[in-house]
């Protein structure tokens, strides 16, 4: 008799690469579900406005309803989002990314930020994702990163370590190639630096750590400013 555990197969992976408009729509739905649940699910108009907002987005985009509609149709076919009927018979959209990506609430917050902004340092990512789910520090972020990397949803753009850069793995192949190429463009210059005296590496290492910490602090301050700007924008609409 065959042991069932030996014959069972791991669940098939549901997620697959998305184009830039699909990624923006998916990221927006994750963000708004977390930060403005009273206005979620989103109408098409709200989704377009959120996709084109200036805060918490990179790159800046100028989608119209046609772009967003086509992306939503494709995402629905993939099982990543769903369309529902609103109270006023207006069609609205919600994401199904918990199941589609196979992540929990903190994992979806991290993935949402990566979909909205792309490659960034771990410090920047922690500060930005914390506006959707509490992530007190790097100690709390590390197991989330490890889980997403194990699921191949996230990749390291630069070698792991303080100040390293990560991104999601939902790019189209040619886009991912460009992201990795752009990140590695400065590596040859650093490698070509002449040898230093024996004491110099310690100074360089300390400076690098201090710089990474400063970048993380700046990222947190920028995120606080972006949150304030988004609040002002929502109040003036």
C-alpha cells in the first residue's frame, strides 16, 4: 500500500509574472484594503486615481480607465482580483492576493509595497510596509522576508546584508533582467578600487553601516511625510 504522504504533491503555484499596469492595480488594491478599508472595494474611478497618485508610487503613472479596465480583466482571468456589485449597483474590485500569492497579512503588506514601488532597501521596505501592518523593526521583518524569498515571491537584487536591495519576483522576464542590470551597474566600479592599507577596510565597513542606518532613518521620515501628503490629498478630494 502506497503511503499517501509520498504520493501527494505540493499545491500548484497560482501566481505568475504581471505587467506594470497589472502590478500597479494589484498593489493599489492591497494598499487601499489596508489603509482605507471604509472605501474598499474600489470603483474603477477610485482605482485609476489611486494608481496615478504621486505619493507612495514609483514610477509615476498616468493610467486612464481603459488601461485600468484591461488590466482588471486580465487579473480577473488569472484569479488575482474579483469584481463585485456595490450598493449603488456600481461595479467594484477587490483583490484575492492572500490566496493567489499564498501569504499572510504581513506578507501581503510587504508585497503590496514592492508592487507599488519596486526595488528598495530592507530599511525602506520596513518603514513603508509598516503603514499597513505593524513591523516594529528589522528583527520582525526578517522572517517575513525569509518566507517570501522561500516562496520565490521576492528576490535579492544585491547580496544579502545591511543596506541590501530587494524586489518582488512578479516582473516580466525582460523587466527583471533590466532591474538586476541597473542594480549591478555600479558594482564594477567598486570592485576596481585600489587596495587600501590594512586598517582601511574597518573604516569603510563602519562608514557603510552608518550610511545604511541613515538611509533607513531617512526612509522612515519620507514615509511619514508621504502619509501626511496622502491624508491631505484625501481630505481635499
